DNA sequence: TTAAATAATACAACACTGTGTTGGATTAAC
DNA sequence: GTTAATCCAACACAGTGTTGTATTATTTAA
C-alpha cells in the first residue's frame, strides 16, 4: 500500500503543477482538462479520479495557501506593536509569492482574497475585543479597511518587478497605520 | 434607420440585462450563451450578432461602470480636503451599488478592481506630483495602500445588509486617513 | 406613390470541441 | 490467486461559433 500511496500523491501533484503552469498563463475558464492532462502526461479521464474539475484543483491548491490558524502566534504579535502583525503578513506573502502574485492579480481569484480575510479578520477581532464577532461597527469597518489596504499593498509589492526592500516597506506600512496615509501624501506633495 | 437602431439597442440591452441577472446568481464560467438568450427571449445565434461571448458582455458592461475621467473634477476635490476625494468615491459606489456590489464580491471580477485603480491612480498621482507617473516609491505604494483600503471598505459598505449611515462612514474614513488605523484600533481596544 | 432593391435583424441547422462517465486493462499489494 | 489501485479508450451529451436563409424595415427608382 506504500508505493500506491506515493504514486497517487505524485500523480496528484503532477496534475496540480500542470494546472498551475496553465493558470499562470490564462484565466481558469480557458483551461481545459485536456490541456492539463496533456501537460502532466496522463489520459484525460485520469484527471477525474483526482479532481472534479479545474475549479476543484484551484480550490484545493488555495486551501494549502491559506495560513493555518494554529500556526499563527495568536495575540503575542498583536501586543508587540499593538496593531496588525505586519511582519507576519510580509512573510506569508513573500513565502508564497509564486502563488499569491497570481491569485491576487487581475487574472486571479477574488474568492482567494475573501478567504484570506475570512481567516484573518476574526483573529484580529478577538485580539482586540476578546470575541471573534464584531462588537461595534467602527472596529469592523476599520479592520476591513486595514486588511484591504494590507493585502493591496503587499500584492503590489510582490508583483512589482523591482520591489521595495523589506525594511523600507515595513517602515512605510507602519507609518501608514500609525499616522494615516494623508500625512504621508502631504509630505510627498511638499517634495 | 431610426427604428432599426432602437431595435438594436433594445436587443443589446435585453441581452445585457439577462446576462446580469445570471451573473448575480453564479460565476461567469457557469453562464451559457443558451441561458442568456433563453432568458432574453432570443435565438442563441442572435447573441453572436451582438457579443463575442459572455466575457465580452461583462467587459462592455464594466466599461460603462468605470468613472469617466472627464466627468470627475480633477484637482478641486483633492485640494478641498487634501487627500482622496472620499465623497466622490462614496457617490460612485452608492450610485452603481447594484453592479459594484457583485463585481467587487468574491464571485466578482478581479479585473474590475484593477480597472478602477488604473483609472483613478494616475488621477491622484498627477494631483500630488503634477505627473501621472510615480516620482518616488513611497507615493506609489501609499496610493496603492489607500486606494485598496478605500475600495475595500466601500465594497464592504455597499454589500452590508445594514450599512453604516453615510455621514458615519465618511467620518470614519477621514479619521482613518488622517490619524491612521492604529489609533482607531487602540481606541476600540480601550473600550 | 408605389414597387423593387438593399440592408438590418433574427433564426435553424451544422460541424466541432470539451465534459463527465462507464467499463475494462494493467500492475502492485495482500 | 485474489483484491484493489491506477490508468485509459470509448461513449453520450452539452455548449460553442459559424453559415446560409427567412423576414421585415428602409431606401431607391420608376
């Protein structure tokens, strides 16, 4: 049963890899099962032994890319700089850059952003209120604002051909969160 | 020639409407031309007289939803509150709520967000530097951060079943931009 | 002013591509 | 030798995009 398992895992991964190389080139609806299996070197019907359709492959792949709650240090980081754990986010994005850059691009999957928020938001919520459910609207909207901003700037960062050095980005994000974007925009205007 | 034109426009709009009612229910790849034309009351092949495929319908529809540069007052608003024209954004989102709420949702189109940014960013850029191209990275990243945040919070707002009153949202966004999200998060923490 | 010619709108039918399933062949594990 | 996994060939079906044609509105010319 040992060799069989490894074969299965291997085939599965081959299909995922073939899918991903196609997903980097075109949107998912243009990807056919035929193409995937051709690239991976299998019969088309073999695909259906492993996945339901192309969207199923994407779904399973995304699942591995969503940070595991139990892996993230829950409150420690929040108390450290009393805000969003910027360094953790940067690590997450940089580490999975290959996938994140595509999934969060204009050809990517809006559901992935949603999934990310859905995992992280309650985490932050509980850090601030002790409960995962929003106590007041202000906090809820503020988190949505900040999370969107964070995901937006980090997507931009990892997609950039010449990305900002890590420390500069870190400093900028912190300044943005501590002093507001307006102040920084005004400084730029003065220059 | 008058009646012919109006028939064309009418048919075209019928197809777009039928498409949209389907797009509200499911993702675009599950929408067939057959369904669209059935709902609109035409033969399937009539569709191809008007659009290339379902994506073409979406594309044309989105085009009408992207704010026209010439319609937006260019610098006046920026100088008013020396930042992002929050009220303009709120108007834009509220006015096109029916479409924006879907297009910016997890079942929507990431390309639409991209299109929005691509139109608005140079506008803001030129307001701050006089040129549409970024002079320094800091400004570029700051705009990306703020635009992402703005689009994020406004999407959340219009999708909410019981949305925050306009004036409260406006005040919150201004505070977020002027003082930074951290301060507001800290205030919430204290409560 | 009316009848014929033209151009638009809509559709039926066709060839093609991709989908998902079923039943069978091969090969490893027991 | 039996069982079960992996893979594949073939089938029925659904959706696509095109082509040729009928119908009807507009234009042209007698």
